[in-house]
């Protein structure tokens, strides 16, 4: 009952596509998944791409369209515990489905890049142990956090969108968003919707969640833009220049709702106006180093604070 209520209340669940043709994807990627549907067979898959771009939606759509029994393990939650994964995966994968005529069951490991190496090694063994009865679909933001033995046992599909593809994909989501708001009887400024989509492309989940949260008042207007926690760097630059470590740390905590990579990009954009020219090369190297580490670190707050501390100590501000 709780799951049904959740699906009816949350727009991301209520309007989640049930078929591959309904998913918003570049045509080449969509064709690949459609071929799996046409063949009636899903291989082991590793789906990689940025947050909110539709990886989990595609995994579930494949299962729905083929009538496959599936079970989801969240890598950021129960998927971090070895015994839980071992027991849940084994209990599901080792039994024969009584409600489906599909060839295999499917286990979806969502946010697999947040699982430990031990869990990933267990899942590698599970792929082989239950190969006759079960397939595995892994989703991740950072594929380099997935061990090579899993890579080699899966078909890897990257949810990448080129610059040329962006206008068409954004346009498809704009139409979908407008349709959802009309069904929910929410008045919306279409220029604001377009700005939201462009600002957070391709994180459809975040845009839809924020629109639902803000729609309580029955209208979506330009005021919603202020709710998206835009990264404002003016105060940060002042703190870095004054070597005010405590204030820098407070700024980091206040901005952790944003993507760490986006934060570092905003800092990079403002550095050219904030640093003396001789410090810019060092700043670029520092930002690049910590942006690369985002895919590996266990604590994003510490990584971001370390980046800002190094900028504060090594660079001269105007």
C-alpha cells in the first residue's frame, strides 16, 4: 500500500515511462534498448550517466515491457551491506517466477557506484551463479567506480548526449513537462520551464521534483528559480581572499545540495575575475584535480573543502 501511495503522489513515479519508446533518449541509445525488447531478451547491463537522466527509468521500462519480474537494490542504502545483498539477491534470483513467462528475472542494482568493492565482487559471482535464471542491470553515475570484472560481464551503455543532440532532447522533455503540469492542473510560465530545463540539463528528475514541490501554490513562475539553490560565489571569493577558513567551511555546508562538479565549475568560471593572472594556471590545476576525484571520494564535503583550502593557500586573489 505504501508503494502504491508513493507512486501516485510522486510525479517522478506517477509519470515514469513504462515503455522504451516513451523514454527521452538520443535515438541511437533508444534503438539499442528497443532491440532488446524486440528480441525478448535482456543481457546483463551497466548503464552509466549523470544523475536524473533516465537510467533507472530505462531499466524498469525494459522489465515492464517484457513482463519480467524484477527486484531493485539501492546501492546507496541496503546495497552497501554485504549480507543484505547476498541474502536478498540469492532469495530472489534462485527462485523461479510463477507470475511471468519471461526467460529470466532481473535484479536492478541502482546507484551501483555507491556499493563497496566487496559487494561488487559478490555481485560478479552472482551473475555467474544465477546466469540461467536471472539478469543484472547496474546503474551508476561514475562507471570508473565499478570494478573491471563487472564491466567485462555486462554490456556497457553510456547515457551521453552530444551538443548537437541537446536541443532536441531538451525539447522532448519540455513537451513532457508541460503535459504533466496540464494534467495536474498547474499554471506555468513556459519561459521559466525552459530556463529550468536548460539550467539543469539533463537532470529531469530534479526539475520534475522541484516543479512538484513548488506547485503547491498552484502556479509555477520565475520565483521557482530562486529555489534551485544556485551556486553564488561572491561571498566565497571574499572568504578565500581573507583566508577565512571557518566561513569557507560554512559556505561548503550551505551549498552541498548542489552537484559538487557544478560547484567546482562555478568556481572555475569566477576565478578569472578574482585571481591575479599569475595564479590562474595553479587554480586550474587544483580545480581539475579535485573535480576528477569526485568520482572516487567517500565524502564530497571533505573533497570540496580540501579544494577550496588549497585554492586559498596557493593562489593570490585580487
